[in-house]
């Protein structure tokens, strides 16, 4: 028999827990379903030396201060521990080890098949995050087994990488953090695609996101710009030239092909490494959502998290509404907005919601 509640939040990361915080404040019955054995695992699984480029002040979720000095850059385990303490602090109803395998519409709302049984709800928030599945280019298949390959989602530390030479493919924030630490044990080439503007983590003693907050740049709505801007990023920290000079990282062009044991770069060079670290990002996974709200790429079409399906929402997508939509501090803005929509739905707004279901909506940002 299905367990029923008014709202189900799929995903127990920062986005899902903040949604739970506002749902609890509003007195709305809900459950948070998370596939991991404990909260914070998505953070804990990242590479050992990972530091957030957001100062602790802007790593806090609503209602609970982030521990330690507000101007320090937390490590990934600090963030994982904070996520767990946040759920405990507000006694949020989280069901762990509960992987949602399908979401479907029913006459009374939504039905969710999970690894722990069936759940039903009037409304659902999908908060599964921007970083679900590793994105590795097809050309990686052309490398033979002599070349060790790992994506940043599985990379932990330099001891994991065999041999003497390694190419890090992708020079955005992950690649630019991992390449320097690999120079302690390896010769490192860093393959850069398009040029990324670089900004220091701090300016005049304040974190970069402090300035973005004070000038309203991060929370600014991206109406009319989302499709163009969601693919843009910046390099937070030293520029690639500084990384090269400081650590001895060798900069090469975009990786354009692989064959056997060889990588070929856009600048005409070729190299035979012992290993490759693919710092090529992640992609969403909404394949389990059996409700027709997707675009041609399988991404939910939404307007500030509201989809065309009555009572179905998404949260935490990159550039969902603003630059801050997938950032820890700013996810509260979209979460509180969605809980207001949920309250309207409960107060009899179902008919209005259904009537506007066919209204134009904007595409959510991709990973």
C-alpha cells in the first residue's frame, strides 16, 4: 500500500532540505526522499582536497549559521557535516536509502516508485541537483586500456593516478583545482577549451560572492537570458597562466580527438599520457520523470521552478531563475517562492494552476 503525504521532495541535498525548511514553517505535511545512506554524501564523495569557492557566510542555509569563521572557505566534508546537522536541527522528515525510480501523474496527484516502496503526494518538488551523471566525451572510448581514465566525480587524490604523466581535460573550476595538486606527483598537462574569465576568490578581503550579493548580481533574475547564460561560467581563483607559473602545469589547447594511447589537441600537439582526468562536468538525469514536462534534451521546462504539470516543481537547477539558483546561500529564494506556490495550490488554486499549465514557460539551465 502506498504511503501518502501532501508534498514529497525528491532529493535531500541543500535544495531539498531548504524546501523542507520552508514547508515545515508553513505547516505543510511533507517527506524528503533521498537515495543515499546518509545526508551530505554527494559532497563527501568529491575529491579529498576540494574547497568551496564560497566563503562560509554564504554556505549557510536559512535558520542555521555555518560553523567556524564566516570568511573561510569550507572543505567538502565540512559542507557534508553541515547538511546533516541542518536536517537534525529542524527535525526534517527524511527517508534515506530511498531511490525514486519513477514519477507519474495520477488522478489524485503523483505516484512515486522507489527502492523502498510506493509513495503518493498531491505535489512534488524535484530537487535532485545539478550534478547527477558524469559527462565524458564519446572520444574517450577510443583510448585503449593502457591509459587510465577517471572523471572528477570519481577522482579522490593523486595517489589514485598511476604512471608519471596525466592530462586533465577541462580547465573550469574542477580541473583548475585538481591540476595543481597532481603536480606534486606527476607531470601535468591541462587542456583548455573556451577561454574563461578568472576572478580571485577574494577581493579587498571579502569573498567574491559577498560582492555579488551586495551588488545584487547573483540574485538578479535572468529573464530572457537564461538559455544564453546557463552555459557560461567563470574561473574562481587564480588564472590558468598563474596556475601554470606557480605549479608547473603545462597548458595545452582543447582536446579534439583520442586514438589508442594518444590525445590530440586543437593547437596541433599530441601527447601519450599514462592517465586522463576528465574534468568535463556533469549532466542532469530526469529520465525517471514520466510526466511530459521535458524539452528535447530531457530537461524540465519551467518558470522559476514551476512546470506545466499542476503541482510539479523543480529546484536547484543551474540558472533556474538567477545565477544563484544552484548556489547554497541563494537556493532559499527559489525554495520560498515554490512553497508559496504550493500554498496557493492547497488553498484551491488547482483550477488556476491547471488553466495556466499551457502558458509559455522557459527552459531550465543545464548542468
